[in-house]
């Protein structure tokens, strides 16, 4: 009943999708040249041979799945891997990091017509979803086509667990679609089992197998020289509302740690100027 309502609402929302995409594009959250991909229109042809579809929502998931993509390609020289994501930042990152025989598209929005168009074109032989992406229309339509689906590096926070527990029949149905669920920690494994998931194993966190991020060695050396022996702390992958707390923490710590350097690395780099303005407004010096 709840899924039928969800599907009906997403179908009815079709006329509003262009407006939504236009607003997201104006905010820098969509690539204007590739908006058709969000409607299921592929911008590149499907290569011949077996194809694995890997869905990784954003930057963190992309980084964690790189080693898996590389290992799969090494095992089968005929194989192609399609990686889908939902953010502009992840698309830029993955364009620089995908190996040969791997390609990127934006994931279709979770409306049945878009999902079907996407699957009709790509015809994947296997689907691997990463971390916590659970889109009802995409999952159910993929299952209807007989594709095996795995959820790897799966994450189920306590907050998500409490939310899904209010919809026990829906989440049991959706989790039951996955042939295999491999959580990244024991807490997530316990939460998945409590929600009725089957085939739950545990092999650890893929992020720990990832290669370290590329760095410009000369710039890194110059930054280390500039910092010297100053105390440094890093606030990474921050979101709006968190930076103000970090700025206040810096002020409190700096009184006890002269020369303290706080490095703020926001989850969305395009927020850099906004965060610099917050820092300056607090009476602190900020460099980008």
C-alpha cells in the first residue's frame, strides 16, 4: 500500500520534474549539459558485452568503490562497468579516476518512466549499490528484470533504522530484493537483520581498501613547510550549520593552543566562499 502510494506520487510529479531540475541547475547542483541523464536518457552508447551497473550516490561512495571497480575489470577483460551518481561533484571526481572500460552517467530520478528508460538502454547484467541508497522504483523495476542486486559497504545508521522501522512492510520488501547485503560494520549488520534483510554478511569497510587520494607533491611540501610545527586539526566533510560550531571550537582551543590552525574541508567544495565569509565575520583570518 505504501509503495503503491509512493509510486503514484512519483508518477504524478512528472510535470514538475523540469522545474525541479531547472532550480537545481541554477543552484549548481545539476550539470546543464547532462540533465537528460536524470530523465533516463543516456548520453553515450552501451558497449557490447557484459555490463555491471554500480550505483554510488556521491563523493564518499565513489571513493570507496574505486578499488572494487578496478578489481572487477581485472577479473574479466570483456567487462564494462557503468557507474552512476547523483551529484555534480562526484561526476567531476569520477571523470578523473575511472579506469578504462568504466564510464559514468547521472542516475535517473526515481520515477518509473525514467528508470525504465535507463534500464532499457543499459541492460545491465548485475547491479551493485553502495552504502545506503534505497530507491523504491529503481529497486523494484531492476528486480522485475531478473537482475541480481547486491548492496555493498552497506550503512544503516541508528537514525535511518528508527525511520525505516516505522515502515516495516515496505523496508522488508525493499531489502528482500538484494541478493546480498554486506554492511561496513556490525551495528549496520544488526540493524539490517532487525529490519528483515536476508543474506547479510560482513567483510569490513571498502574505504579502508581505497588508494590514498592523489596529491600535488610540490604543493603538499609547500603547505607542510608553511605550517611548520603549528598545532593543526581538521574538520572534514562538513555541512551547513556545522562550520559555525567548528569556528567557535577554534576560538576556544586557540586560547590554549597558540598558533592553532584549523583546516575546514566542506563536503561540497562550492561552499568555500560562504564558509570563508563566516570565518571572517567571526573575526578570524581565513585563507582558501
